């Protein structure tokens, strides 16, 4: 599950940076790279949204896994 936690966190950082650029500079990196409204863009937006939902629903469990993990794991 720790791998899934990391993947979700990376997708949330990507989504957060993208939305930051949309808000600050009206520049959507995902749409620029994959085309606005393309299947790839929709997939990436969906994965970011699913990651956010996963993180929100698993917050306490994720904290416990990370606190219980041995150093260097």
C-alpha cells in the first residue's frame, strides 16, 4: 500500500502544480502536453481526482502506515 500512497501523492503534486499554473498564469500544462479535452488529458485529470479521493478517505490509515514503517523502508 505504501507504493500506492506514493503514486497518489505524486499525482496530487502534479495536479496541484497544474492548478497553480492555471490560477496564476492561465496555463494548463496537461492540456498543453496532451491536448485539451483529449482522452489522455481526461485520463490524467481522472487519476488526479481519484488520487485525491484515495488520500482523503485513507488519511488516518496512511499516517499509521508511515508512522509504523521502520526507518529506511
